[in-house]
């Protein structure tokens, strides 16, 4: 197959007509397709129906009555579950209610306002530049909106297959004391699907020491800790252990949740870290909550205890074929044309598509006209600004397989159309 660039003007015109015809065929299906948000499908949610069985007892193993107020850090069973997901001891875990994102916000807000260490260190100061965080890009839009809402500026760091460019991160953090932290999705990153390499994690653990700020925090959002499509599961270095060895454990905030294990709404969120971090978080949360939903905690602990891998293998049976469809259609429709590359994750929820520079927004707009909703172009970058306008996030989990196939054909058709038009304009 010839690359798009090698085609003559006549060949480009013919290809354009063919793509238009193919898109028109899809259009007759009255499309209302959506590849925009990484939600579990109903089929995946059904895997956790057992959560709703009546509980034999509502008393936790330490005697806590799950129905009553209290136990802000969570019941022991739930803390153990969080420990399993985040690879730390249960004592290092705060088990809360639904949403780890809520906990990320609270940790960031606490770092801003009161500090995480019980001393004078806090990010928000009356004088001097505003606090900043490093944002490996492309990344997760909701991390960026937390920063924006708290007045934290963001500085982009490049992402490799091995995780963030740690040399760049280290240089930036070392020369600017207003840089207070970094966002990480270390396993099956949103949206590239990469897993941080061991040396990336080791360099990350040392980053707070290299940073000019003495209140630097690593936000280690391990949302996809157990979301492997294949067995054995892919390993991830233990950041907390590395940080203990590097003397930086107080500068690490771990996060995970069961949102994409059981119910996206109605699961458990976890935060892990040092005694100082857990105490600071407890103080903040105690202002707004007397205790988490411990009935949900008991249900989750009893349902998942000792069988996370078995349960996630069932999710993989639903998700892996969908990711295979995405990869196949991309390969069939765009392979060899020299106009796109994409990631091939072995787990998680996303595929990251890179199109020619300056085309992503046009592709997303054109797809919307064809009835396909995509994550807005730029959403994977702070402030919605993709400097190259070339990144599109694909979220294949929610759509049934036949719709996913149609959606991918529409997407790849739009990529071709916009790239052809770009090539023709440049040739003129
Ligand atoms: C990287 C990442 N972190 C956190 C979340 C949301 O987590 P939770 O449902 O626990 O708030 C998502 C959801 O897409 C995500 O992709």
C-alpha cells in the first residue's frame, strides 16, 4: 500500500470519493455512537450483581457496626482490599466511599490550604508565583480540572512508552520551587495505556528529593492496577517501597478504586501513604463526613476478597475483544497510509491515536457530524490545549461490539478525509 503522501492528486481524489461512499453507508445506520468516556459496559457491571446479595452479618471483623457512623479511615476489610490494589499494608490505607477522584481533590486541596505534614508547609502562599504541577501528556482530563479549580498551574512533561520523561521532570522540578507535584497514572495510563518502567518508578521515588520545593507530592493514581487483559498480570514497581528506601515516603499519595472492578458509581475509593498523609486527609474529610458507607465496604470486601484476579479475568473477557476490534479496524483502514499511529495496550480503558499535526480537532468535529461522539480534541492536555492538535483518545469499553466496529469505521473514515484534504491543500 502507498502512503497518502505518495499518492497522486488523482489517486487522492479517488480515495476521497471512496471514503465518502463508505461513510455514507455507515450514516444510513442512523448513528448515535459514543467513544468518548471510559465507562464499564452493562455486561461488565453485571459481573458484580452478587454485591447485592443480603449480607450475612453487618459487623466488621474489628466489631464495627457497618450501619453506624464512624471509622473514617474505613473498616479493616476494606483497608486490606485497598492495600491489595495499591500494594501496601492495610495500615497505610484510607478506604473511603465512592470515587478516588474525590480523594485526589481532597489531598490536593489539603496540600494547598493546610499542608500535608502538620507543619508550616503548604502550597498556597499569599506572595510568590502560584503553585504548579507537572502533567505528563497526554493525560487524564480530570486531573487537569482539579488543578485548574484549585489555581494550580500545569507544566507539560513528555510521555514515553516507559512513562513520563523523568529527565525533563527532574530538571523542571529541580529548578523551580513553585513546582509542587506530578500527576501519574502508572499502569495502563489514561490515555496511552503504557506501564511505567521500573527505572521510571525508581526515578519518580527520588523526584521529591531532587525537587527545589520541600513540599513536593507524587499523585500516583493507580486506577487500572488490576485491569490486565492477559495473565500473568503485568508487574508494576512498588512506588511506596521505593520511596521508603529513597527517604521520600511522606511525599507520595497513592490512589485506586473499585470503580472499574465493580460499579463505577457505588464502589470504593482508596488513598494510601504515610501516617502524616493519612492524618492530614482524615482531618480534612472529618469536616465533611462522619464516616464512609461501610455497608458498601463490607459488601466489596466480602465479594472481592481472594478473588480479584478471577473477577478481573471476566472483565478482560469482555474488554479484550473490544480492544482487538479497535486495533484491527485501525490497522485495516489506516495501516500503511503513514497518517496515524496508535497504542496497543494490554489492559486499562483507552487507546491513544496520533493523527497528522493540526488535524485532531477537525477529525473530532467531522466525526460528530457523522454521529460519532469522541472525547473533545485537546481534552488529554491541560487547559484543553493540545500543542500539536494530533491526539485523540479512544474509549472502547462501553459500546457493544457491532457499534464499536461501526464507530471505528466512522473514526478512521474521518481521519482519512481530513488527512486527504490536508494533503491536497498542501499540494496546491
Ligand atoms: C486515571 C483515572 N483516575 C481516576 C478515574 C476515576 O476514578 P474514580 O471513579 O475512583 O473516581 C478515572 C476514570 O476514568 C481514570 O481514568
